[in-house]
């Protein structure tokens, strides 16, 4: 009788890791998680960036290590004088800490100091070349026109940009020939 009881007890002990995580509320033990996060980045005592995210996930054990900031992120970039240079909003982002590269996606919207606006589905910051770029469709709204295209490159503060494959109509001053 004792072997039968032990066999029944052994069959009853089943530890499914997914069920345990669901019961304890613990996800990947290698991830740090937080809600409603504000990050302030400064250089030489001057604020350069203020970042808000509803959800923050850091995984330093991943190859490559990353930080995800999701659910309505907002980044406010400041110039050396402390004035707002640009504001970026998006749904999600991933920062690769070892390379310094960033990808933002879903409803990416940037407003520059000049009032120009960029809308796209994805934007990538490449730290090594100090440029933003995308291969996705873009819409840039200026005070005088709306520009459309597929793909774009821009400098770090969006004061200069290049649409790779422009589409639609482009306004040209009288006597100028577009190239």
C-alpha cells in the first residue's frame, strides 16, 4: 500500500513554471521591471533628456543587453541653454545599452523647436554615426508644406533631414529647378 500512495503523491506534484510565475506575479528573473518611470539624463550638470514611460523593462543578461520603455513614452530633449529642442512621443522603444542605439516604434511623433513635425512608424538612432534614420514611410509637416516619402536620415537635433524617396508634390520657388 505504501508504494501506491507514494506513486499517487509523486504524480500529483507537478510544478509548471508558467503557472508558478502567474501565481507569484514574477516574470523573467533576469529582468528589472517598473511602472510609471521618469529618467533624467544630464551631461556636465545640464539636463539633456527627460524621459517618461508607463512600463520599463531592463534585461542586462540578454545578448545584447537592452532596456524597453513601452506604453506611451515621451522624451523631451534640451539644448545647452536648457531650452526644449525636440519632443518625441511613441508607443514603444528599445535601447541597446552597449552600443547606445535606440529604436522607437508605433506612432512615432517628433515636434522640433521650429514647429516642424515628423510622423513615422519606426525611427532608429545610430550612436556611432550620430544620426536618426528610418526606411518606413514618413510625413514631415513644416509651417509651409507637408512632405511625404519612404525613408529618412536626420542629424541628432532634427535641424537637417533628408527624405530618401520623396513622394507627392513638392513646392518649388519660381525659376528654381528641382534636382
